C-alpha cells in the first residue's frame, strides 16, 4: 500500500532563553508550503530549543535550510553557554522517516540537506548516524567531542575535515551535525503500585542496558579485568527507569524507544506486562508522550487483533481503537488520535479531498460543470468499492463458526483487500491531482526558447503522471479482483453475491482506468513509452476479464 511520503526534522538550536530569537527562527518553517510546525520546546538551563516539523521530504529540506540560515544570523556561539553539549548555532538537524520513506532514502535526504547547508550557507557540516560517511562519525558524541570550544583545533585536521562546507572555524555559527535516525518514542507504562523499587526492577529487566550482575549474596560480579558484568535486558533499543508520579499516585516505567522498527510500542507493553505479572504486579495502562507515527498504532492494533484471532483487515479507526484499549493509552488521560498521530496533525487544515466527501457529495461534484473529478477518479472509487466488498466477505468468513482453522488464510486475504482499498482511496485524489498538474504545466511561460523547452518537458512529465496514476488504478483493481474472485469461490457462501458485486466493481475500475491510459498516451512524444504503457494496460484488462469470469462462475455455483 502506498502512503504519503513524510519525514520529520528535529533541529536543536543553541538558544533556549530569548523568546524573540526562538520565534524568529521557528516562524520561517511554515513559510514553506506543505510543512507543518509540530512542536517548539525551549530549555533555559540547557539554553537550547528542540524544534519539530514535518512534511514531504523536499519541502522539509527547504524549510530546514531556511531555519538553519536564520539561526546562524541570530545566534552567536561566542556568547553561548548551557548545560547541554553543543557546537553550533543549529547544533544538530536530524531527519526522521515517518511514512512512505525508507531509512536509506532519509539518509540520502540528510546528505542533500548537508550539501545545501555547506554550499549555499557556507556552513561547516558533519554527517552522523545513518547519514554518516564513515563509521567514526556515526556516533553524535564522537562528532561533537570537544564541543564548540574544541572546533578550532579539530576542524583543520584531516580526520575531522567537514563533510560539507569550508574546513575553517566559523566563530559565530560553529558547526552543524546533520543526520538520519529512526523515530524516537517516549513511552511510559503505568503500574498498579506505588513502589519505585519494583518499577526500577522491571525497567532494568527490559531495557537493553539491563543491570549489573550480582551473586547470591548481592555482591557485584566482576570479570577478569575487574569490570562490572552486566545482565542485558530483554528489549533492544529501549532505555528506561522507574519513578513515582505524584499527580496520579502510581509508579511508572519511563522509557525511550530509540528504534521502533526493532522494538515496537506494543512489544514493550507486552513485555512489561509479563515482567510485572512475574512480580505480582499489573500494567494498568500506558501513555505516549508527544506525537507518534500512525504506523505505531496500526501495527499495535493488528498485533492485538491477531492475538484474538480476529481480522486485521479492518479500518484504521478500528485498529487505533483496539491499540488504545489494549495498551490502555487512555488510562491517565483521553487519547485523541487527531491531535496525537503525526499524519493526522499534518492533515488538519489541509484542503478538502474528494475521498472525504459523502457518497452524495462525490456524485454531485462529479455531475457538476467542473472538469475534475472525472472518469479516472470515478474508476478509482469503483475499484475501492470492489476492494471493500472483497474485504468484507473475508472478514465475515473469519467470524463463521467452524472456520476457526482457516483464520490465517482468511486474515491474509482480508489484509490484502484492505491494502487495495487504502491504495485506491488515495488514487481517487491522485488522479485529479495528476490532471491539475498537467493543467499547471500548460500554463508555464513560453516567452524564450529556454522557457519553451522547460514547459515542453514539464508537460511531458505531467502526461506521464496522468498515465501512471490510472495504470496504478488498474494494477490495484486487478489485485482487488483477485481478492473478490477468491472470496466468491472460498468465502462465506451466503455472501457470494457481495463478492460478485465486488468483482464487477473492480473490473469496471480496470476498464475505466484503461480508457484514461489510452486517451493520454497519444500526447506522449516518445513512441516507445506509448507502446510500453499501452501494452501494460492491455495485459491488465485481459487479466481482469479472466478474473471476472472466474468470480462470476463461482457466484453462479453458490447461487444455484
């Protein structure tokens, strides 16, 4: 399933006491279209402010360049002091993948950001963590060793030559570390206890660092070199301690999950629950501090539904509900996904989408005199309905008494259908966006030979987009047809007609989107590209017609 491409940027600037400077630096972020400022967290003791914003990768990089530029103009490192390690006006500027972007891609974006800071701003830039160019620079502490005061001596050496920018000490701005890292989740688990000791026992049992080994008499165990022996905890990439929360009168485990692709939030909750149970305690709930990627909650919802042997191919809203209830995320305070999930926060205030209209509203908008939505968006909507029906039959089949042994098989089908549904809903608006992109390209200036050439290339790329989107509708609708055909044959017999209608909708989507491919292909300048697109569309139509025959034959058998 395709998702919106989103990354987060978390620059830390070396100013936490002057609100005017902090405001001047942060306000440049939202001057970039498509970027949203999520959080500004100043600290007086550290004299440091952590800023968080997110959006499409290219827009985030643009906003980061503007922010770093402004910070370098307003912050003078010669006058800076604070409790936190630092070596630059913008001390660190990590990028974090949120959705639709791999860590490898995020590292490439970080390197591009570093290049721009070095070339456009003349800033001394070091790459770290996943963006690092050498193993010696992966660890931020190594990169920042000696802090600002140590830069003059280090920066001119071959070992610590900057990755980008001049190898020359910049007294006012210092240096900036640009990196790529995974999303860090601050996560607390509540216990039915007031004992900090018991909470710390559990924290040491689960955190990666573990605890110091002790013998039967309670003495610290040391190795042959006299170093303390540590017993590692059960969870990788997890840090944690136990403490008492006066406000709620409970003990709590406070943890940082530094790589949620290695250890997920729900994995932590389950393990804390297990460790608590072994000590006669119980995890009563938990809380996520700050924002969280949607994938965290969806993965948790699927995990707990699978444990219940219920379908995981359900709506995102249902998955989130199950996650919240299973981990007790509303134990201490209400958990509102609209304000706690990064993707939902970014969507707030965005222009209305076709897919969010009511059925009546979508139909009336289609019938209006506006050119879009047109046949492409309607084809995607038809495909989405076909995918929804195939998924529904799979979900109903999972609940059939006596079919419990088919859970894994049917759940996989339901999840596959849900993936098709999500993708086709996205494509409803993507088709209209592609049309709008073509219109925008045609409006580009054409006063000079250079402008004409740029306009022609933009038009050709827009045409490719207007072909690729309906071709993707065809591909996903064929997969939805496969789901519907399978459910017509092996799903709940009482719902065979539903599977049949799903197959018809999906087949209509394939044929309809195919017409959009055909009508746009003649505008392509490259005959080889035209032939390739048309051949792909023809193959998908043939596959769809074959699947439709199989699905309707299975329906007829069930209805006989």
